[in-house]
C-alpha cells in the first residue's frame, strides 16, 4: 500500500519549467514580512495595504531598471502577477492596471510631443485605465465617451453624454494618491467626423479629490476584490493635443485634421487597446499562481490533519484517504497543465512574427479563459478539502476563491472570449483527422492522446458548420446561434489539446528515467484521461477509440491517482511557494491547532470566567488570525 503522506525525495527539476527565470525578485518580495497575508476582512484596510505595497513593487523594480522596464517586459510583468495575486489579489490588480494597462499604453503609443513619465514610474501618480462603460463591456468598440476637437485651445474636450457612457469599474478614487488615467474615447476631429476610439492621457484627481469636470463615485463592494472600483464621468474636461496617444492607429495635426495609417475604426481601436492581450496573459499568471498556492496549502494540511482510523486509537492523515487525495491529485494534474499552457502562450506571444500576431492573440485569449476557469475549479476543490477552516480569512483561501472571479471577467469575459475564438475557428479550415486508427495504441501514449483531442476538434468543427448550414441564409445571428454550442465545444477541445501539448513539450525536455520525467508523464496521462471521460462515447462512435480502450479509461485513471498520491507533496513543493507564505497561514503549519489555544482555557488550569472564557478568542489568538 502506498504511503500517501511521505515526501519521497524532491522533484525540484520541475520548478524551472513552472516558474520561469523571471520569478526571482517577485518570489523574494512576497516572502517579506510586509507582504505576507494579513487575513483582515476590513476592505478599506486591504485597499490601503494594496497601494502601500504598490510602492514596494516600485522599489523592487527600481533595482531592475525601473517601472518603464517592467511595462516593456511582459515576462516580468506576468511573473509579478503570478506571485503577488496569491498573497494579495488587490495588489496584483492595482499593479497590473498601473504597469500594464496604463504605463504600458504610454510606452507603446507616442504622442505629438515628448511626455514626462517620471511621476508614473515613481508612482507619485497612480495610473489607471478607463475603457469599458456601464452600457459597453465586451463591445467596448461601441463606447460613447466623446473627445471633441477644440480649435481655439488646440486640444480635446472630454464629455460623458449619458449615464450609460460612464466609465465602469476603474480604480479612480483618491485612495492610493493622485490618479491619472488613460481614457478611451471617440475622437471627433475638426470636421465633426467620428474617427473611432482612441486613448487620451487625463489627470483625474489631486490631493484634495477629483479635478474640475471629473466626477468619481465609488461602486458597491464587489465580490472578492477590495479595489476602489468607481463610476467616472467627464463634464467638458479639456486636455491638450499631446494627451492623445498616437501611432499607426492615427492622430491629429495642429489644425485638428485626422490622419491614420490604418483604415477602419475597429482596427484602429484594437491597436489602441493592444495592451489587453498582455493583460490576458497576466490574468492567466494570476490564476496559475493562486492555484499553486491553494494546492500547496491543501496538501500540507491533508498531511498533518489526522482523523480517527479503522483500528481503536489509530489516527491517520486525511491524505491517506482516496476520497480526499484523489481530487487533489487530479487538481495537481490540472494545475501543471494550466501552468505549462500559460508559459507556452506567453512564449508564443513574445516571439510571434507580424504574420502570426492574430493567431498568437487568439491563443492567449483562449488560454486565459481556459486557465481561469480551471483555476476556479481547483481553488474550490482546495477550499472544500480544507473543511470549515478553509472558510476562514486567516487561511487566505476565501480570498483566492472569490478573487478568481475577477480574473475570469477582466480583460474580456471568458464566455465572449471563447465565442470570438469559436467563430474564428469555425471559419477556418478544420484540423485534419488523424490517419492512424486506435487499434493497438496505448492510452498512456501522448501521440494517441493528441490524436483523440484532434479528432474531437474536427468533430465539433463539423457539427458547428452543419448546424449553421441547417438555418436558411439571411439571418446571421440565427445561424450563429445554431452552431454556437458545438463551436464552444470546439474551443474547449482546442484548449485542452494545447495544454496537453505544453505538458508533452515540457516532458520531452527532461532526461529519460528521471523522477521528474516520470512524474510529468503520469500527470500528462491523468490530465488527458480525465478530459476524455466526457468525450469517450463520441470518439467510440466515430471509431477513434475501441470499446476496450473506453472500458480501460476508469481503471487506468484510478491507477494513476494511486501512483501519484505518494508524490503529491513533492509535486506541490515543486511549485516553490515560499515557506514564509505557507507558514504564515495556520493551515500550513503542523501546529495549526495552536492558533485556537486559549491561555484561559480549563486545560491550562482553573478557568477564570471572563468574556474570553465565555467564548471570544483571546488576544493572542486574535493576533494570530489578523
């Protein structure tokens, strides 16, 4: 019988595959006492803490070349999210907005004159990004905030024409210091022509509050996040011509005449908000880091939390039970797939050619949606495996469980992201069916696994097209609605196939016969078999699997769980979550029960009837929880 609680050696060789070379300074940052989880549920205190910690990010980055370097280095920016999101999702949010969406947009797009970016690099002014509106989320190309040319002052006047055009959810309050925004607005040139959506640099608040013409109202508390989300509107706010962020998408001369190298307002808009792709990669990184921390914590807890065994007086760890360790092992396999897919998508985006840009952007979007959805399942599983203590704020898991919802929505809601990718894939030629049949092939073989998911992609592609053709021409929406269910299944199969490829590529880079390669091969197969459960019947009907292979799925999956369970601790240790972070959480310590000790309790001697003895945690315990 396997001992599922032991830590057999290490699997440290997996760590570089998971965290990349950029991790050093951010991993060290979150291990500092000042960055450790506080466990407080006071939303305003969490918000103030996030902005204080933003200055710590600035100080760490200053040693590496400054904030402009971080805005230009997506690998480092993603790594920042990967490590900060698990310990402080609010910090990750404000840092991502400042360095990616705000400062990154300024770096990517010049203006009519040179800009002084020093105050933003020094975080003397916090940057934010105002794009979506109350009435325009995923269809931001249709937003209605206006920036009209003012000939007398040689600049633009920003106006919010109605309630639906208010900027929705940016962090524009005075908390954290004075704020400056990159604002997406419709550029109306000197002729009164709408040239589409462009970005404008606008100071929003000063030390005393919103600047003249700027109106900021805090939104109700949001699920998970403590960030200062607001409604923001403009009442004829003037900005000079230099405030316009320009490039190939176009610009205006001194007279207000518009010129652009790109035709079409939609294309110009997509260039203006190009930082959204980087943001999606950062959201993937946040989800990966959160899942890794949750699993490391849940596995630690399952090793040292004991319950009554079968024999009298026996105590056994939770991890010894198949019902407990099986979902955790499957979550580990999923997290490795998420992690390696994230790194593959990051590499692809960093190294794409101009001709590959559209496909690389789509793959980044699909990866973001798939990874954040998988992270939600992993985080929920970890929270449940930690029982009631997983609900307590001092163990951080509640913040991770609710925090992932923000990543699922940020930089494009996942479902519309999937739908857009689905439409593109359906319009493209179908991936060819594999030539090899299933006879004599092993379910543990990557080539066979990949063929199965390729077949699934091809099937869903065929079904989507057939459904769309069944609707008479003339109503594009009806045709899309008919094909959408199969098209979404196509995207899901595509994402799983890409994750499987990332696992196999990492495995191929390891030496044969090493514990790391063996473990990664087992994780790859478990991941593949888990995803095949829902599609095996269709693959059998298409002749892509044999009846014997379908019957073997369940037994092989159970055998893999049994083999991987003794390595669960080593597999999560390879995530390299700092011990300082895990030790700061009661669930992460073998002495977690001491958190609830009561110096006045009867087990310490004669109890004294006080409010503490009557049921309130003593100050020492409260301190440990806060």
